[in-house]
C-alpha cells in the first residue's frame, strides 16, 4: 500500500475498525467522489480463510444489488491486502445515535421498513446476514437507512451454515438462541437479531447484558424475554407483542419474514408523529407563543 493510498484511492482519514477490518474515508480520483474503503488488516492476510471471507462479502453484496444495501463499487488487492470500496455513508451507523438514548418509535419504524425489505431480498436468495446489529445499519446524508457488513453471510443453499475454527459467528449481544447453541441457522436468526435491535432502539438498552460474551450468548437461549414496556412505558402497547414474537426462543414461532416484522412495527407506529413532523409541531408552538407575546 503506497503512502496515503490504497489502489487508486486517496485515503483521507480512518472511519473505524473492528476485529476483522479497518474502514477509511477516501477519495476516488477517477470519479471525483468520496468512498469508504474497507481493508483487511495485514496480520490477517497470512490466513487464507480471512481473505476468502473478505472476498465473500464483496461477492455477496454485489450479487444482491438492492436499493437499501450499501453498494460495492470495487474490490481488489494492494500489496497483498484485499480491500472493498463501498458507498460512503455520511451519517455513520445508528450505533452513534443509540449512544445518546432511545429513538422515537416512528424513526425506528422508518429504519425497519427499509432494513426489512433489504433482508427479505437477501433471504430470498438464500443469504443469511448472521451479524445484524446497530453498527451494521448505516445512514446516508438524508438519514435513510442501509444494511451493510455481510462479512459473516452464508449461502444457505450451499449447506455450509457454520463457521468454525478461529471465527466467532455473530455478536453475542444480538445472537439468536440457535447461534448461541452452535446450531445451523436460516433467515429466522436475522429476524431474532432485528427483535433485539428494535428493543435497543426503543429503550436505549439491550434486553440482556453480561460482561462475559459466552454467558451473554447463553442468556439469549435461557433467559425470559424482558417486557419492553418496563423500560419505556411511553411506547404503544402493541410493541410488546412484536418483541415477544421477533425474539421467540423457538425460531418457528418468529415472524415468517423480516418484512412481516417491519410491517408490524410500521403499523404500531402509524399515526405517531415522525421526527420531522415533531420538529414542525415544535416550531409551530414557538411561533404561536411568540405571536401571542407580540400582541400583548
């Protein structure tokens, strides 16, 4: 990798890093646009399994070509380091917003409406995400949600639903009971993770918490599902039934599709003012009060 460049892409700054990748903000000089470049760290390039998984992510996303999935622009290697070039999502992930607290119900519904459709497309093609979490839902400059990071995606039709050895399959805080038990998974495991994400979006906290990743994963298998209304009593009553169904211990008891879950969330949120509407209402109240003061 040349100083300040990966392939033809001019690195501007680091956006973040995880266990298996570093993501940079870069400029594409050919297209004169900003992009996100995801690079496999050099310490992993000596293990062919990591490179295969990295390449799989690019192939999976490119094959999906869905409007609500962060698109891949390019894939290549620079001095032995694989990299993926993706659309730059200016507003980052919803993780950063949840750090400030719960999201309003209508905003969560708008996110689920898009993510549910994207997941349905993936599941129809036999692709299971396996690592859904707030950090993998990104926002563009309009605040629209996009699904990303298919690094753990498996092609269910290939019958290879497990990863073994050095790989940790999924994130314990969002791991379905079948993942925690090491069983084979399908699209229902993504639906479970969506239920956890919904719980976190609407309460600002996870349904289960433990310092030990192993024990946290087991809590998803063994512990009862918390009542979401105990943590946010202002939510519509119908949301509790949605959480219970999405996070059912038995995969067969969950929603049939991510789209069905999203539709249920949207239906419960119907009639509640959106963030934009709330801002308009707030501004109107201020204007009204100022007008009344002016008359006195």
